[in-house]
């Protein structure tokens, strides 16, 4: 026999999270497919006792959050972010590629990515944008170009220009992909902190978002290559530790949780 009824149905959570990391909230990168994402808070008990009046102070110290996951999309560019520039990350360029009349649909004034990106994350070169109906267009009058946090060149229409909502831009550009991504390690002693954002989105489009302000990698690299006959991919352990950020206000130094799901 049931002992109670569900009190807050929206507080029953389903699904995993999008895992983003970066040096600031404005420069987050989605690190991709994961398993077993876990957030675990811990602290040491702080207790001051007297000889004759019991406990005078009870609280916590060294409050921190461990963020763990098994990473399926182990990519050196994202790995460099999670490692906080402990290593030296470089790319080896391949041969320049010319793209002609790539069709990009412009929705509202949202930025839309080009299909290809410069290997070093810079803006693609020699960009020319036309429209099938009106022909030539003018940058910063009809459209704007930007580069997102993942290094993709993006385009957005400017209201009042030649592009209407839903129109298609025909884009010519050059880009140089990577022949390889490279990391060398050893000798650096400083790990730069990263902002970590975990976002769970439910079927109604509402989010549960957890932001850790100051996190650093807490263990070295392990690459568990699976057997050739194994029906699974390699997973690389992510082990980060978020600590108090002393530059923030007291009471808001470790993490923030924003829940749009269980609001009633």
C-alpha cells in the first residue's frame, strides 16, 4: 500500500545533462557525449567546543563539489579546456578549402554556423555573402559575422537589410581544417580554473542548471583503450573539483542552481 502521494511531480527528474566548460560564462564549450555524470558536494565539519558550556559553534569548512563523468567524445581541444591550460595545445593545419554558395537559412536574428570551421578557431577567410533574389549584400548592413565559443564562424541577418526572416544566404568562404590536434605536457604547474555548467532540459523545455564557478581538474589522464572485440567505445574519466571562489560574495562562492522545472 502506498504511504503517500507524489507532492511535486515536476521535481522528479529524468535524463542526463549538457556539460559545458570554459574560462568564463561567456566562453563555454559543450564537451559532448557523456555517461554517469555526477555532482557530489562535501565539507569538513567545523565544531568549537567549550569545557563547561557544550558546543559553541557548529558549521562547515572546506566546502567543495566533485564533478565526475565518463567522457565518450575525448577531444584534445575540449580536453585542453578541462585541464585549465596545464598542457600546450597546438594544431597542425591542412590544405586550404574553398566553399562556394553554401546555403544557410537565416532564422530571425539568430546566429547560424557555417558548415565548416577554421582549424584554429578564427573567422573563416574571404567571406562573400549573396542572396539568390537580390545578389550582392553588405556586411554590417545586411548581415553580421561572428565566431562562437566553439570556433565556428556564424552569420545572422540584420533587420531592415536585404534578408528577411527565413531567407537563405549563399556564402562563399575559405577555411583551413586541422591535419591534427596536438598536446604536449610536462613542466607547467598552474591549472587555470574553469566554469562548469550542467544543464538538464525536460520534455517541456524547462531547465535545471547547475553552475560551478571555480573548478579544476583533480586527476591525471587515463586512457582505458577497450579490447578490439569489445562492443563499446573508450570512455575517459572526468574528475573535477569545484572550490570556493573568494572573489564572489559570501553565500555565492561555490555554485548556483536555477530550477525552472519544479516551480509549483
